[in-house]
């Protein structure tokens, strides 16, 4: 039986970092967009309280998401340790 | 500790390892629906919204109905899964994955309805560049983004151990599984980290899910339109979302139980418990509907009464009474006794509820716009083949995404089933003993 070729661990790790970078990019993009809306409402003097009020709730939520993802990446991929059977 | 391997586990890998003719037939059938949707969208894109039944004063029709409906169905997954996980309902184990996948797939389809409804999708950029947070539409965009991010994370995290199993077992897609498994080997430290992360997400996802459908309701209730301006719209929408979500989950479970032979994992007891939940939600839905319409009727505000009578005995009566039949009468008849023919009864009730909840969304969106408060002439909404095509295409796209997911990842969480066999029986026994009268160990 033919065995499939083993995948390069270096490539796997690089792609994992890329995956994490993508997650940061997504959440970072949303946060930048929310901040942009605050700046726009401030510039136009257009009920900035609404933008700030919603941002105070929304931005920390997105930061918690990315925090959880990073925590899992850190704990599982980087410092998961080796299994002793 | 040695893992207790289930002798029936192979059945969970079977759809990933090979595809039978049924799969290809299903893909072909769904592709036809998607093609119909794509053609409809191309016609609408090139000729404008004039090819649809959307005209003044009814500017929202099928697309917004579908948006609310699909976002509602998305509550099946993450919310139900999180509640069951936090309440340590052990029967959740074969269900949670299916539920979480529904959420992720359906949010994309739901949010896409707004793009379709725009007519000019390029104008979406205006929302990103010049959006204003005074508008509930922007609240929607923010909360749906949060829900989507949370749901994707909440789907992915419990999949890591299963992806590692696939990486070690299968000969194909080695790179994909190796990357996504994050080097999982099942060490104590890894399990601790993952369990903590899942617990955080489970807690976080519940208020986010509730906020999403509350905010969807605010799009309507923040206006002064008759039959929309209501303080209970938020909870009413959330109840309806969970209601339709459970129904959607049950139908999905039954389809895949049959298609993949999962009878060993998805037992009648699971359908009985979900059926009981469905019955509770049916009663709750009826209570909210009754309260909503009674308040409007008692106030007897003239503009409100036009919409009220349009639904009860006017042009929308077939939809309104079908909704009551599908959401209340049929579920009540099917679900009050689930001792026999459990799966069949729960399936009939769930299909009725899915139809009924779509009608409910339609009944909320269209009649109010047909009889607006402002002095516009009254309008009639009749969808064209374009809207039917978009709707069929959206359903096809959802089903195809779901089907493809099952070809890459196990639809039932393997490690959670193993964990259940290894630890939960003892844990549940200890938990039950701790509820019963006996000596109390004080922990302060």
C-alpha cells in the first residue's frame, strides 16, 4: 500500500501562523471600521454618543474573541507539550 | 488513561473517506437550485430591482423575510449548543456539532440576503465608509459580525481534537488537518486550555446570540410603522429564532441520520428531548404572539387596525392563519405525546414550524409596508420568479455548504462521545448523589 507523503512541519507551522494572522486581520479590520465610524460621527458632529456607546460594548467583545483564539494557539500549538502514554 | 473506542465510530468517518452516488445526486440537485438563484440574481443585477415584485410602498419582501428567517435559524446552533453545554446536558454530545455548523452556514446566507436586496451591491461600500451608528441597520451589521466571529470560533475550538483524529487516521488532506489541528496530541495541558476556551466562548456566545435577534427586531420596532413599533419585538424575535432554530436542527439531524446511517448516535431519546423543547417554545411563541396582537387590538389605533385586519381577514389571512396552524396547532398535536413514533412526529412538527416561522417573518415584514402610516397609496406585493429563484438558490447554497462540510469533518463530535463514555457516567452519578439528601461538604 502506498503511504501518502509526510507533510513538512515547518510548512504546517508557517500556515498556522498565517491562519492566526488571518484571524487577527479579520478582528482588527472590524475594530478599525468601528473606530472609523466614531471618527466620522465626531467629524460630522453627528451624535457621537451612539457611536461611542456601541463601540464600548463591541470592541472589547472582539478583543475577547481574538484573545481566546490566541490563548488556544499559545496553549495548544506552541506550549501543548508532548503526550506521555 | 486508554481511550474507550466506539466500535461504531467508523460510521462517522465513512462520509469523509468516500462518497457514494447519493452524494453526487444531492450535489447535482442542489446545484440546479443554486443555478436558478444565480440566473435570477444576474437578471436582477443587470436590469435592476424592477424585475422583482418590490415596488413602492412595499420595498421589503422576500429578501428581508429571508434575512430575518435565516438569522433566526442561525440560533439553532451556537445558542442551543452553548446552553446545553453550560447546563451539562449530557445528551447534547451527538448534537452540538450539527447545530454549530447550521449557525455558521446560515449566517452567511442570511447576511447575503441584504446584499441581494440592495439591488446595487456596490453601494454596500457606502455603509462601510459612511455608516452612522444611529441607524439600527448598523447595529445589525455590528452584532451579526460579532455573532459570526463568535460562532466560527465556537465551531472551530471543539473541532480541534477531531481534526487531530482525522490527521492521524486519514491518508488524505494531511496538510489541511495538520494545520487546523494545531499540533493537538491530547495532553493534559492542551485539554485544560481547550476546555477553558470553550467555556469562555459558551458563556460569551449566549448574550451575543440574544443581542443579534433583538437588534434584527429593532430594525422594525425603532420605526413608527403600524404593527412594528412594539416594545416586545426584541424578545418576540428571540423566542421565534430559537423556535425555528430547534426545528431546523431537528430536520437536519433527521436527514443526516437517514443519509449517513447515524441511528446508533442520534436516538429517539434525543428527538424526544428536542421535541419537548420545541413544545415549550411553541407555547412561548403563542404567548408572545397573543400578547402582541391583543395589545394592538385593544389600543385600536386606526393605522394599526388596518394592518391588523389585513392579517386576520384581509389579503394576508391565508398566510396569517397558516402561520398559526403551522406554529401552534400542528406542533401541539404532534408533540404532546412522544411515546410512540417519536422521530416522525417531531419531523412533522419541525417541518410545519419552519414553514410557519417563514410565514411569520413574511407577515411581519409585508403587511405593514402594504398599509404604511404615511399617506402613500396602499400596495400589493407579489413576488416574481426572481425572488423565488433567489430563495431557492439560498436554500440550495446552505444545503450544499452543509453537505460539503460533512465531507471534510465529522458531523458528530467524536472526542465528546469518547469523553462521555470515559468520564461522564461517573461524573453524572456523582452529580446526582450531590443533589440528594446527605452529608454536606462545606466549601468556603
